[in-house]
C-alpha cells in the first residue's frame, strides 16, 4: 500500500485568498483651546477643517481656539466645524489635536483609549503627565517624532525654518531700540559697511537665519563643529559665506566685531554652552544676541529665559532676546505650517481605516507613536522617566 504525501482534503481545489480592501473610517476630531502661557497656535486651519469635513469627518472646535492665529469661529463654522463652549465635550472626542501637550486636568477629561496628537516637549514634562496618559490607556503621537519618507522630521524642520527666519527679523527690530540699540539698518546700503552677523549652529535654524541675513545684505559668519552641516549650508545658500568649526579664538574674534549673534545649536539633552560670559563681555555695546536654543538651555552662558511680553534684558551692554517657542510669535504662519503637515496624515489615517491600520502601513507615522494604548513605545520617552519600554514593532506588525 503506497502512502501519498498529501491528504485527500489537501488535494481538493482550494479557494484563493485575496487581500481584503481597506475599510475606511470616519474621524471625530476635537480641537481644544490652547491654555498654556504664550501658546497662540492651532493645529488645523479652516481650509484644513473644510477638507476633512468634505471627506465625511467631524470636527468639534472649542470657541475662540483660533483667535490668536487670526481665525474666527465663523471661519471654522463656515468650513464645517461644530463650535462649542463646552471644553469637556471637545476632550470627549475619540481624537484630540493640540499644539502643546495637554495638562493633567485636560487628560482627566479625555475618554479612555482616545488618540492624542500633539507635541511631546519632553524636557518640560513631568512624570505625572505620562502616568495620567498611561492610566487612560491613551495612544499618543508626537508630531515632532513623525518621520517623512526621506527620514527627516517635517514638523521640526518647518518650525525651525520659522525660528531661523524670525531670529534675523527680531534682531533687525532690536537694533533700532531707542534706549540701547545701535540704530543700525539691517541691510547693505551703498557706501555703508554691511551688518555683521555671527550664527552658531548650521542646522535648519542656522541655515534659514543665514539665508535671511544674506538676503538682507548682511556679512554672515557661521560656526559649527560639523563639517557636513557647514558644507550642506554652503550648498543650499548658493552664496559664498564664512564658515568655521567652533574654535574659541576665532569665535571670540568674530563676536568682538559682530552686531548680531544668533544661537542655533542643538544638543541631545542640554544644548552645549558655546559662548562664555567673558566672550559676551567683549562684544560691542548695543550688540544683539538672539538665543534660539534657549528652549534646551541656551548656547550663551549669559542667556536667561524671557517671555513674549518682556522679551529682552541687557547684560554687559548687550541686548539679549531669549524667548522659547519663537514660532508662536508668528502664530498664523506656524499654524499654517503645522496644519499642512498634519492634514495629509489625518486623511491617510481615515483612508487606512484608523490609527491601528495606518501605523502598520506608514513607518514614519509609527515612529511618531510614543504611547500605544498606555504602553510606552518610544525608548527616549520611557528612559527619560524610567518607564518600562516595549518595541512598537513587536506590538503592531
């Protein structure tokens, strides 16, 4: 008797298994009013809301949420959003969109298993904030962690572009300060020596500061310890400018002559202090320092955090501008930028059938998830506060 390698059942014709088409989902988005001090931005513009509503999604907006970005409730209402004065109603939505991370009181208003999309701002958070999110089994995405197809971080890059450009415009304002400013015009006027600008850091902030300053006709010097970053900056500017690695002697010489110094350094934890107090003492009377790195500690030893209401202080006859969150000063531009980044992702989440399916399909979006149903999936966030960490690729695949 011969033994066949297959059973009778296995030899019968089998039905073909085809991929099931994705089931689209309808989003129900809540946009609360930003309550954090000095935060004036909003995640979605009326045009973005209109796009979402026309795709069959619901958006509830807290009354007055867009006023600081020059968007009225009527504009949002005309775009299809539901306007409410009830904060709890907004936070009860299954998806919450915020610029700043929610406060513990706001997390308490959220329903369990909600989806939160906001900034994470790790260095300003406390452990209790994440414990509250964990307790509610929230799935949280940080838009500064979301990666683009080319491996870059679109939200970080976009806001850095605003901060870099703004730093030069702010310096131009401060140079005409009536009490201490030098009364210099930030430009290249025939027969008048151009303004000298020193930029410390050749990342996106440094690049856009250099682009704006050279566009106004300034004489720009950029310092960074990364030759690769300096080379990329040179190539992107298409204008030959002075670049150098950070050597104290060369930096001091440049700072002694400069009219404006812009700090645009970034560090893994705290930004490195590159300019010492002694170097600042040697700067010209009425020179301007704009420390864009202040949100991570600042790269000037003399820097101290200031606010949008009282943005400057004077030390050693040098004007210091050390306001964290510079993009919030240009709230409409920043809101448009954030909205342009988030809207395609929101439409894609709906198209894929919800956040679970979307992060399976999009690795860049998956990289933005730091909390998945209360489980920490981002090692940096987990290690910072000593939480247990699970690799998201072992949970969602």
